[in-house]
């Protein structure tokens, strides 16, 4: 997952295509419908991406095996959450446990709240902050992609955008409560 | 950026250690304002992380949309099919148009198959460019041979050998010509063609509209079709027909 954003996207696309059928077939064989299998697989890819960035995954196992483990763990949790098919859950629970923190995509009101906040923040700030904090892109890469004339301008802009984001968050106490609750 | 902000960032990144960390933790317990600033920073980062995840999920969904119906093998068309193709295409088009006039109801898949006709293969350029045109030549040959998957790859590589709008147009066209089209990639390519004023703009607009229909995004295709009709641009009659369709789910 090193390199430019375009290179990372190409790597992710390759991983996605290579592993999708294997993982979703497993999930569907364990009572997930097509949409559930796809969603769990996509969240597993996101978790894998974040764990690689945070150096929680160091390549001890093959990417495919890792993705499969995350997806299985996520599906197990979902079954548990929905309290369905308890017998099947017990059977799955005997298998390998998976302790890494896993990305879960926000939904419903939280998602709406975050999207509204980002809309107020503006596209340029949103892009810059996601690139820097989420994708951990360098100032140089952001300057190049965002057509900024220097890295220092990106640094200044980042500081202003972050400040503006904090101001916007402070205007939304309900969202703060939800975000704090999400842990 | 002020010193306090720098300290908060270093604290969150785990870059503080030893006595400095102990001192900062102690200060956090006593200094309510600092604790609030740290909380603000954590919340902002949480929002950015959620936004990053949502954006990444959209990217993955684009990959998903491009996975054809369990068939990724490139299509190489036998010669006899190529020869019979114009006749078959005419039959399909007449049948399609008959269906349109008959009941004016179609699914997006049928509409795409009915209205999509590949554009003429790019002409062979004069060979005075030497090896500098290798990718373009390979791409045009593959396109003529009907190996659209490989052609798309070589058209992509030929950016720099020919104007990028030209390479992108044929790349998009190759992606639409595959047995299981890569609709989203094609739309992205046509969007790049539409960024500048060039000879392929009209055609790119038509093929983008078709690709959107192929993706079941008729509402996004509609303004493009209307624009084509209004300007009497490339394939405006077909665009007008598509605008009259009652979409069947």
C-alpha cells in the first residue's frame, strides 16, 4: 500500500478482484445473502487497508488468508449481533479468533451527520484531510494531486481545514455524542 | 501551527515518551482546556477516518460494479463472426428499433445492447514515429482483432504517444466493447475526453450516456441525451429514441 494514491487504488483493485469470489462464496455458504456478503467483504478490505497502514498486518500470512479471516470474524459478529442461527454461530466460534480492531462503516443518522459536516467543510478541505490523515499521503503528494504550488501551502491549508472542521463539530452536539459513543 | 497543537499531535501519534509523556498526562488531568483541545482533535480525526472509510467503500463499490458476470476472459472474435457481424448487427438494430416503436419499453441492458455500436477502429498512423508509437499501434491492432481487454491496456499505455483524449476515447470504447463491459471505467475515460475541447467530445458524450444506461443510471444519462438532441450532435436521433423509452426494471 505504498506509493501514490493511484498506485494504491490499483493494488486494492487487484486484491479485490483476486479475493472477492472466494470470500463472498464462503459468506454465502454461511447464510449471507449477496448484498450482505459483498458488504462484509468490502468492510474486510477496508479493515485490511487500515491494518496495513497502522502496521498491524505485517505480511505473516497471505493477503487472501488475512482477508478471509477478517470477513469470517465480521460475519460471526454480525450473526451474533442479530442473534440468528445460534447453533451455527457456536460452530464458527470454535474456529480461529481474530483480535485486530476492525473497520465498521457508519450508517444511518451518524453517516448523514458526517456527510453533512463534510459538505459544510467543502470538497477541497475534505479531500486534503482524508488524503493526509486517512491515506497518510505525504504533503508532497497532496501538493501534486491538489495542484497546490508548495508543500508549505498544503501545511497551512491543512491547519486551517482542521480548525474549521473542529468548529463545525462543536456546532453539532448531537453528532459529538454519537461519535463519542462509537468509541 | 502552534506549539500546543504540535504537542497534541505528537501525543496522539505516540511520539511522546518518558518524562515528557508523564508530564503531558499530568497536565491533561489538571488543565481542562487542554483536555478539551485533545478531545476536539480526537473527534475531528474520528470524523476524517469515517469520511475516509466512506470514500474508500465507494471506490470498492466501483471495483464491484466493474466485475462482470463471472466472466473476465477477453473476447477474441473468430473471422466468420466478424464477417457475419454487420448483418447480425443490422438485424439486431432493426429488431431493437421494432421493439422501440412497438411498445417503447426496454430494460437498460437491452437498450445498451441495442444501441451500442462500436466506433470505427482508429486508422493506422504513418510509420514515421518509429518505436515511439508502439503502444498505440499495438492497441489499434488489438482493437481491430476484437481483443478489447488487451486493447484497453495498450490504449492506456499510449497516452503520451497520441493526445490523451484520443487514447482515453478508444480505451473507453474498448471497455464498452467487451463481452462484459467495464461501464464505470468507460465513464471515467469519457469524462477525461470531455474535459477538453477536441474531436471526440460529441462521440464521448454519446458513449458515456450509453455506459450510464448500461449501469442502470438513466437519470444521469438523461441530461447528456438531451444535450445531444439539442445540439443535433453525434447520434442525436438515437439519443431522441432513448429519451422516449419507458424503462422496464
